[in-house]
C-alpha cells in the first residue's frame, strides 16, 4: 500500500524567481528576507531525493528540508 503524498518546505540561500517553479515540478516559490522557500508535495522519498539532487546540480545552497505534515496543529494549542 502506497503512502499519501507529503508536503515539504525546502529552504534555499539563493533568491529564485517564481518562474523557477517549472524546474521544481510545480513547487510554489516564496521569497523571504534572506532565503527562498520551496513548498510542495512529493509522492515518496525517491522524488524528494530527486529534488535535492537537482538543487545540488544547479549549485544552489540548501539550508533546510522540513516535512510539513509532521508539524503539530498549533490552532488547538493552549485550549486545554
């Protein structure tokens, strides 16, 4: 049985224009103050590693990779 796709946020040091999303198979590109955040869905670890290899091959600086599905739901925090 296959797992459902997971959401990831990949933080890069370089600033990328929104049209770079074509290179990253539809990942959304968000510009922050000192970095770029790529957010999107991957179907499995092999696809995630493919994105990371592409980032390396493009000479981009990887800051972090975070699985967004594992973040706690903060909307209910403090309501106990």
